[in-house]
C-alpha cells in the first residue's frame, strides 16, 4: 500500500467526491476548500512535484490543464472565471507530494497571491 494520499484516492482506497475521471487524470473536491468551488485535478500516475516532471509528461500536463477547465465548467464557475494554481515544494506551499492543479472559483481572487 502506498503512503501517497492521492495515489490512494486514485486506487479507491480513500473516498473522494469525484468531479470527473479520464484515462489519465482524476478531479475531485478539495477536503479543505478555500473558495466556494475548490477542485483538485491530479494525474493517476504519481509525480511528486512539478519540478519532477519531464518532457515525457508534456501531454499529461496538458491533459491536467484541460481537465481543470472542464472541472470549472462542471462546477459552474467557468463563465465568471476562476483561478488555477499548482504549488511546488515548500516555498510554493505544497503539502501533498503528488502534483495537483487547484481549480478555485465562486469568488474573486486578488493578485499578487500571499
Ligand atoms: P497543496 O497545499 O497545494 O499541496 O494542496 C493539497 C490540498 O489537498 C489541500 O488543499 C487539501 C487537500 N487534501 C489533502 N488531503 C486530502 C484528502 O484526503 N482528500 C481530499 N479530497 N483533499 C485532500
């Protein structure tokens, strides 16, 4: 059994509120939402951080972004707009080391981020 929480969600060992699934990616609701709509989009395959992604992951990363856009449409926040974020490592605020795209919607977001 893996100790990666998101690999365990992909394997169905930990429940999650699914938004969409494709061959390579899964989107589900964040357990601790920081916006009215807060989805996470992850690859089924374990990649710890964006810094670990390689040129071989180019297609997969594109699929991750497009699934994020689809999740935003399904959540009803595409028309007004939304924020996508991928935190990388400690200074980026990453806490789960399996890459994930945050899709945040349902309120305005300021810039620059904190
Ligand atoms: P980050 O800090 O960028 O690594 O974001 C990790 C996110 O993962 C954070 O917003 C909370 C969420 N999270 C952590 N554990 C779980 C879980 O078991 N289920 C779900 N749905 N989300 C989780």
